[in-house]
């Protein structure tokens, strides 16, 4: 995934930079991408699915504790807003 991003950036800059500049860009991209982790779209979708499962488990536990339906709806909507999922 990282290599694909690096290649796309280099292809975009190929006509703008000299060979020396391209080599420097390549080295910088390699060193900077080593420091980060890239999560693919598939993992993000799986993460959202897992989040919904965890929310359902939490809400079920609160229901067993005796929380009202209004409170359960509030908890669920608040958690979804905090996580930024829809």
C-alpha cells in the first residue's frame, strides 16, 4: 500500500522535478512512510462493523442493568457521534 502511494506521488511529480530532486523525494517518502501505519479501506470497514458490535454489546449490558429505552437510545447516539460513524 505504501509503495503504491509513493509511486503515485513520484509519477505526479515526474515532469516537475529533476532526477536529483526525484531521488531526494523518493528517499524522503521512504523514510517518512516507515514511521506511519496505513490502514486500508477494508480494515476501516471491518473496524466500523466491530464498533457497531461493541456498541450493541454495551447497550445490551445497560439494558440488563435496567436502563430505560430513552437512556439506551441516548447512549447509543452519543457513542456513535463520539466515534464519528454513521
